[in-house]
C-alpha cells in the first residue's frame, strides 16, 4: 500500500512525499527492488544525487537482470 501511494504522489509531482512512502515500503521489505527504484527516481527529482545513486545501485545489487536493471544502470552512469 505504501508503494502504491508513493507512485501516486510521484506521478502528481510530489517527490518528497513519494520518497517517504517508498522508504516505508523498503522498511517493510529490505529487498523490495521496486521501492529502491522508485525512491531513486524521486531522489533524482529532488536533486539528491548521492542518495539516488545509492538506491539505484541497490536495485542493481538485488536484481542485476531484473526489469529495472538497464534503466538503473544508465541512470547510475549518468549520475557519475
């Protein structure tokens, strides 16, 4: 539920609030790849480059061949 609220907030342009809900979803499951991916996107929107890189790298660590892996890899490269 926290993840879904985060998606709605991110789509509404409320990145800070969305990141908080993605953090809640990660707190419930530390291996929740989608939570890290979306929180990373929210952090990019907030200009939090280091935090975004860390979350997107976590996506790659947890699911290096998952559906978000290629986009996460490209984002990490661009954030360098």
